[in-house]
C-alpha cells in the first residue's frame, strides 16, 4: 500500500480523511513529523493555500502530500470569512471566538438572509505533479449553536435537507454530504484515474 502524508495536525480533519481514505492508502500526518516547520497560509484563495501546504510538506518529507484548506462563505458578509475562516476573530482565535463573532455580525438577520457555504480545496503534490480538487455544501447560519459533534463552525451550520446542524450529524453522515467529504470523493476518483490507488 502506498504511503501519503496529510499536511495537517487537525484531529478532526484527520478523522474525516481516514474515514474515507483509510482502507485505500497508508496515511501519515504531521504528528509523525513533530519538527516540521509551519507553513504560512498567506494565499488569497483556498486552492493556493492547499497547494502551498502540499508543496512544502512534499519537499520536507519526500512523500506524496495531500493538503486541505477550507473556508466558510457567508452571503450577507460578501463571502467572508472565506480564506480567513480560522482567523476571523483574530490571529489566535478559538473555534468558539470565531463562532461568536460570526453570530454577532449576523444579529437581526432572518433565516433567508443567513445563507452560507463551506468550500474545501484538496491539493496533491508529489515529485511529478501538482493538482487540486474541490467540494462545497450549501447551508444557513443559525442564531445559536446546536449539537455536540464536529468542529469549527459546525454547530451553527444548518443543513436544510436533513434539518440538522453539522454538529448534530455523526461522522459518516457529515462525510457523505459535506464540502470535505465531496472533495475527498473527487480526490479518490482522481487518484484512481491516475492509477495511484
Ligand atoms: P482550515 O484553514 O482549512 O484549517 O480551516 C479554516 C477554519 O474553517 C477552521 O479553523 C475551522 O474553524 C473552519 N472549518 C474547517 N473545516 C470545517 C468543517 O468541516 N466544519 C466546520 N468548520 C470548519
């Protein structure tokens, strides 16, 4: 089985990737490389950031690298926080700080004015090639968090077809319908096309 490195230490992302990719490939993560330098995410798009992370981690480890960058686009905020989703409430903001800022910015808006989407870009870089795939999902930002699971903005991201927030979904269900789940499906499809798995 071929070994790849997933360019993240985020436990929640690792869980979602392993849930879909676990059986097909051997997946290392940045936890296996504790001395690896941080990659500065200074791109202006999700795709740019994902490709940059994958390039730098491939160069450092020599392994085919997979990197994900995700953003939440809120229509009432002209697409913000987008590429700045992790730092919406400041450089060292927690998930909760970001959610509180988001809810404050949307205060007073009706449900139909609270439309949003998650977008994920997944990049692949090895010694021969670099490419990326994408996934997105539409939803609405609730006025109050709901549910226990997931991470980031999941407690306020309401997925209308199931009438639940992403935090009320189990891992398999979130991974079937989510931005990242769809991007991982496209990623597996492309690896198969290229005879990499
Ligand atoms: P990242 O730069 O790809 O790590 O993602 C930016 C921010 O988006 C994270 O800090 C989280 O707050 C949020 N995020 C990423 N993926 C998800 C998800 O699947 N659900 C909810 N929030 C997410």
